[in-house]
C-alpha cells in the first residue's frame, strides 16, 4: 500500500515539470468488473520516480519519461521510439472513487485499480413474497 | 455502466496516437532491410558509440529470465513471450481496451560489420532490455601521430 502511494499522486494539478510537445500514447488494457476498473499501461523505461499519476477533476492522467543510460557520443542508427515520453489522459465517471486509486509499477508496466464507490456497485434486491 | 471510463475523453491524445502511427509508416531515417516491421513488439532502438553498439528493446512486462538473446552471423536475435495478464478476476467483466501486445515475439537486428559477437552484455531494467555489443579493436577510432 505504501508502495502504491509513492506512485500515485492524486489531486496535484500541474505538478509535471517541463512537458515536451509530443508524447507517446502508451498502450493500455482496461477491464471493468463489479468492484472497479483495472488499467494496465506499457511504460517501458519509466522508473517509479519519473512516473506521475494524477487526478484533476474528472481527468486521470498518467505520464512519465523513460530514461536509459547510454554512452556519450551515441549515434542513432535505427530508432522506433524517438522521444520516450509517455502521456495519456482518461475521463473518470462519477461512480468511480478517485481517492482510492491503487497504482503499482513493475518492469515498465503500470497497473492501476480504480474502485467504484460503494453505492455504485450493482446489488441484488430481494423480493419479498407476501 | 456505459462509457463509465471514457477512452475518448480527450480527442487530442487520440490524434496524437494517429500521428504516431503515421510517423511510423512514413519514417524518414534509412533503416535496415531487416528492420521494416512496423509497430512490432518490442520496439527497438540501435545506436553506435565509438566503443560499442547499443541496442535497446522496449519490452515492458516481459520476464527477463524467459528472454532468449542470440548472436549468429552478424544477426542479433531477441526472442521471448509476453503472456496475457488477466487484469482482474471476477464476474461481469467488460473489456474496454486491449491494446497491449501479448504472445511470442522475435526481433532480429543486423549488427554492423565491426561488432564483436564474443563481447555481448545484456541487462534488463524497468522493462527495457539494454544490449551492449563491443566493437572489434581494429575498428575503433584511433589517432595516428606523425613523427
């Protein structure tokens, strides 16, 4: 839990430093079930310190820049990822509870769970026969 | 329940994603004939320093122990598999997006002639595989002094 808090910074608008113009859109998997939404995002090369997850109003933004140590005087021969800066924004709906988002990062994959507010979970209504 | 998680919440990121695909298609830097795969997993960058050839493979979520790296006849082969992770367990699941690659992959990088296949090192951190191939001694730049 403490680990996840280190990754999730909620409610800090505009906390990101210099934002480059172009950003790569990380590939995501998003699955919803009765208790909430789980999101997996590919952010290779992004360390815990460089990852920012923030909620601003209805918007959930994930962003981070990849950093890989390479020797100086490196001449690029072939590149499929030029500017390794990832950013993507999602819109959260009312029944989701942004204050209880859990996030963890492992091997460049961000995993987030966004729970639904208790009252929004589907429940079965018993019908009394009488 | 519909649209409870708006993927299209922002129009511009979607445009950016399209632009990204177009950039991949109309890439202007010359590439090797073996490196024409578009949107392949993992994405690979290759660079050259005076001492080494550096290969970066962006392979998030791959078990580094399951990676197979081989060098044969000047070709560096990175093979492995990324298993599909079930994001959550439970009933009444609805999938909104499944963009992440899953399955077996194999990428081949042709190394420059001066690469030394006997001196290859690899490490894996934060989902990036970083392979360093040393250059042959004879090909390193050196300065010739005039007597």
